[in-house]
């Protein structure tokens, strides 16, 4: 199928660019002498994860149990890390059921309640759940807050039945304090005689600063597979390395001096801004940004462009954040040149339970 | 099933509240002596649309062809207005195919390119497509920009084969200039001898100002079925009339003075803010807002609350914007009291082509 036959809005992935991105990410991690564990949240597509494994990834990262369920059901993956606090008996039961199906399924925890739930479920199932302690390296989300807290939680994981301490997880390892937090925690763990198997860093921009984190044994990058305006702004990719674009049709030009309306709104692109100017940029019209959106309408700002798109024209929009676009669409189109080579269902989109 | 058995995150609809909302919306529109044509974008669920029709709605509003396709396939609806510029032969063919399946399928247009495409498709199919002219009443999105432009487009629709002019569509009819725009256009249409069947207003807050728009023959409200923080802020509903809440589990309390983390992030609630403080509010904790989000993490601000939620506790979050939450979830749970009475697939979510 020729790309022009796609009905809009359509989320397309340039396969040449994506394949180069997968190689580059793998090379950066291997250059640092550590393992790559790509985060599948960016694409949510088992076929793409298989390409990442073929390129050398040791395993995958999933953010939620639902993602792990989809990827294990798809098959072909034998090592998955779920980077989320799994809490409540229904969820720990699902985790244990999943851990029967692949050689290695590990999870993170940042508090005692979560660890005790994992221990109880693991012990009842007669299994040892590998648990990594999440640390807060400056993002201000979750994660243990001090090296002493992280070490105490590691000790609990090591002592309880049904769990085994595996190591530390940081996201992102970008802020200067992250290296200090990791180093100090490793010292405390060593002093307490707790062996550390894994020290896992994360984020795409951090692929370029792995030399500042010599304690890492693996790295989790997600966005690098597609890239987007956010990653370009963070210095993690060039504009040409953005593999995902949203094809949209101009459906109205109410005022050619001011704005055009496209059929891709926040239901495709989201309102995520991340400090960027606008909600996306139009390829081939370097001065046209998506200035506003409602659910089904994208408003292109024409005021800074001498060329104006016409009604009926299809434009290609580079999104601010690729991961959230994946979550909104049921399928993406892999294109090479102007040919649609493959249609991928976004198998793990949506359900976040 | 008891509500506590729902795994989180879960999008719940309080059925008592929703039913009262449907009655109230219908009464407001009937009180103005006009017809109700609810916009299904808020719920995207045929079963709820049937309740709206049972309450007296004359037909439905869909924003995109994909929504109309789902609702016509579900059955039970004989009058649908698609409030979007349908452009390109594939889409006009889909529109004509749909129009064979129900007694009345109307669309809007705001430019000549769209009208000529509809005319060509309609004439080839031997049908007369009812077309309403969309006017820009101040939202600055699409819509004809002046009464003269709207009238000229109506004339074109009336003159071309395959289309029949049906009336005017405004969204929202909130701004003062909307009434002037509508009145002036109706004068020009009358002077040109063009009959007007429908004058359609829209939005939930506008339900309270219908007396200022005596020219309307029908009103399209969507959000009123659920309501949300945005509609409360606009004066369109009370906090108690918000039927949708997102149940989420506290998975971490990194710092009880500062924040707790819940398992509902932007993949459930979105980052839509609409000038509101935060991204959602926690019921039962009047001073706890969702301060930040990443895709799977919601960050609750505990700093202004003396009571603090505990790890493992389930909280109920009122979202900023209900329509976009519907689009993100595969199913919603209709609850009465503490009983889950029904599970509804969100049949028309996602695909926006």
C-alpha cells in the first residue's frame, strides 16, 4: 500500500529511522560495557521488542502488569522487569501467575507494604520473586528517599521468604545526585553484606551520559526507538531521528493568515507540552506548529509561514511525546520510503491495571 | 460485584448521578422549547445513548465518522449529526454507505472544498446529503468566519446536486457574539430565500443560557451526562453531579508531608488542565489534588491535608475532563451505591479516522 492510501489521522513509523535508532541505542549501551533492557512503553508492540532483542537487548522493561501480560502472551521474551509497585492480592497473584511462564520476571518496590505483599504471594506460591529497590534520584515521584532507606528495604527483601533482593533501579539517571545516591547505597549494601546483582539506570537522554554512572550493570531506554520533540529538546536525538509522525488532513483554513485545522487533535497527539512550543511541529513547514487542540481538531499556526497548507492536503506532524501517542492509537503503520510495509496493532495499549 | 473488587485504576460511573444528569439536561432543553441532540463523545457508549434517547433526545451528535459507524452498527439510532468536515473520497464514501443504514444522517461543512466533495459523493450515490453550515462563534477553531460567508456556503449547498442545506451549527453558543452571528446569518438566509430547518447550539454550560439564544431549534450537550471539574468550574454543574470518578490505589508515600503516588497517571486522567488547579481532585480529601502525573503515576499533593491516605488505600479522583478519560479506557463500570451493576465497553473510543 502506498502511504497516500492511509486514511487520516494515521500514526506512522519510519522503519529505516527506527531500525537505525535501535542500533544506535544498543551501541551506546554496549559502548558503556553494560546491558540494554529497553522499555516497551514507547511502542507497546511485541514485534518491535523482538527487533530490540535481536539487536542485543538482554530483556525488556514493562511499566505495568498488563504490559507484561501482553508481551508474555505474545511470546519470545524470557526476561522481564516490571518497574512498578505491585500492590494488592489480585495483582500479586497475577504477578506470580506470570512468573510461571518465563524464566525470569523481576519487579521493583519502594516501600515495606509492597515488599510484604510480594513476600506473602511468593512464599505461598513456593517461589522467590526477584525484587529491585527503586530509588528517587531527583524526579520527585516515587522511590526510596535515602540510601539508608533503600538499604533497609533491601535487607527486608533479602530476609523475607518468597522474595530475593536483586539490585537497584533509578529513573532517570540524569541528575548529578543520582550517581551519589547509587554509590552511597552500594556502599551501605556492601557493608551489610547484601549482594547486588543489578544496578539499572534509565531514560533516553541518559544514554549519552552513561560514563558518569560506572556502577550501572544495565540501562532501560524507551523513547530512543522512536524519539520525539521532547527527546530532541533534551539533546537525546536529532530531528531526523524522529521515526514517528502523525499524518493528518487539513480540513479547514478559516483564515489563511492565522490558522488551519487538521483532523488530528488531543485524541491522537495529547496536550502534553513538556515546556515545548506548541503540541507538535509540521514536517516540511519548518515554521508551522500545532498551536492548540481540542479532542478532534488540531490548530496549526500559519502566522509565521509564507507557505500555507491547503484544504485536503495531508501534513506530517512530529509529536511532542511518542509514548503517549502509541497509547492512543489501536494500530501504527510501519513505512519505508512511501510504502506501508507493515501494520502493527499496539497490543499493550490502554489497560493499565 | 462489590466496588472494592475492581482492580485499579478503574473508571466508574455513578448510575444514580448519571441518570439524574440525563433527566436534568433533557428538562433544561425542553424548558427552552427545543430538541436535545446529545453529543456521544463524552461516553462513547451506545447503551448510555439509548438512555438519552429514552429520556427524549431526538437524535445523536457524533464528532467523527468512526463514532457514527460504531453507533449505527450498535443499532437503535435513526438520526445522527456528524459535526465534522468530511473530506476525501474514502471518507465521503463511508459517509454515503452509512447514510443508507439510518433514516437521517446529516453532516456539517465550513468550506467549499468539503461541500463539493459531499455533493459529488451524494450525486453519484443518488442521494441528498443534509449539510449544516458550521459557524465560528468565538472559539477560534473552524467554522465560517462571517454571516456572509455562511450564507454563501448555504447557497452553494442548496444549489449543488447531492446536497441539501439543513441549517446552522454553532459551538459553543456561549460567547455574546454567537447570538449576533446566528441572527445576522438567519436574516441573510431569509433574504436569499434559503429555508432553514435546524439551528443547533452546543456545550453543557450553555444549557443554562438557552434563553439568550431563542433562534435555536436544538441543542447538543455532551459533558452533562457525566460532568467533571471543568464543567463545575464553568458553572455548568455542582461537584455532586460529577458521575465519573477514577478509582486508584496509593502505591507509595515517599514523604507523608509532601506526596503520595497513585496508580492512575496521564494514561487514565490525561494532562488536560483547562486552567484548573491540578489534574484531578480526590473525593473525601477536600484539600488533596493531583499535582503532577507521568504516564502511570499520579502524584497527590498531601501538603494541605491533615489526613493522609495510606499505601494500599483506594482513592476516588474526579477528573478535569470526563470525555478524554472515556477515550483512554476500554471499559467503564456503572456503579449504584457500592455495587458494580454493569460493565460497559467504551465502544467508540480510539479510532478517529
